[in-house]
């Protein structure tokens, strides 16, 4: 079964997503970029209130978009976010000369870090292998540009399958995200990641609009079972007709 990660920006969205069946609640601010971060105070408040109602529901939070060479800033922000009580801290990493040093530093921080390898234009295969060997809690594959293209437009399924297998063999959670929607459902099922992450597909009108609990419930059902994917196909067709599947 693939778990549904729902990215939320507020206390109300977090509770709506949890009630609707999201398996993992991910805190971020879509107005601030692909992995835009909420304030430390907001993260702490949402974690506290969500834990009171859903004490075992995993929670992750992003640190905000940072270049991989900003090592001191990244490290400080990871510790701040971790201290709010989240289960996982997500950090975006783009390929390039600084990426190797960045993931090595992240692996040595006293926090459960999940590097999010941003695959716009492809991904450095050796970086993936290296990241998978460092003992992270998990590794995710995503995109930074929310321009209508999906993760599958940047990386082929065979490469993703190998990277997911490599990550899982080393005991880490493996996940996919990147403007995924109903057209990608069968590819997600075929790859069977531990986690699939969504924002746009869960919202009323684009990633900056309000999260829709009905869409969360539909995606939870679709990811959790093959039969759910059949019912979801009908929902996707209805949504396409309304122009609302993906923005």
C-alpha cells in the first residue's frame, strides 16, 4: 500500500486532511515555493493541536527553499523545525557541486531528515546512490518548478523504480511527489512507493487554493487499493470535465 502524504499550510487544513484519511500530514507554505516553509511558531502550534487529536499520525515539515550550498542556514533551520516535534524534516536538494556535501551534512544532523531530491531536468544517479547509503529516515523524489510538468516528465519510470528499490533496501522510506495527478495514478501503482505526496491534486483550484477534504479522501482510497483506483477514475473524469483535476 502507498501512503498518502498531504501537504497542508494551516491548522484547519491539517485537521481536514487527517479526518479525510491522509496518512502523513506535511506542513509547508505553497506561496513560498515548492518547499516553502511555515514559521516555526505555526509549525509548533499545528503539531501540538494535531497531536492532541491524532497522536500517532506522522507529521513532516519543510525548512523552506534553500540552495544546497547554504549549509549553515540549512542546518540551523533543520534543528529549529525538528525541535517543534515533527517526525520528519524535509529538505530540498538540487543536483550540482554542492549537493553531495549537503546530503552528507544532513545525514549527520540530530534530526530525522528526509532529503527531497529535486529532479527538474533529471537527477544525478550517483547522488541518489550516495544519499541512499547515508542512513536517512527516508528519501523523496520531487520537482521544484510547479509549471504543469510532473515528476514523470523529468525522470523515466525505470530510473525511479531502481532508485526506490535502492532506497528501500537500505531501510529508508521512499516517496514520490511532483505535480502528480490522476493521469499518473497507474504509474504510481506500478512503482508502489511507500509514500506519494500531493498538494495541487488535493486543492480546489491550484496548489495555492484551499485543500479539499473530498479530494483527500478520493486519493487515499485510490492509493490504498487497486479497487480504489477504479472508482477514482470516475471521479477524475468528472473533475476533468469541470477543469479541476490539475492546475
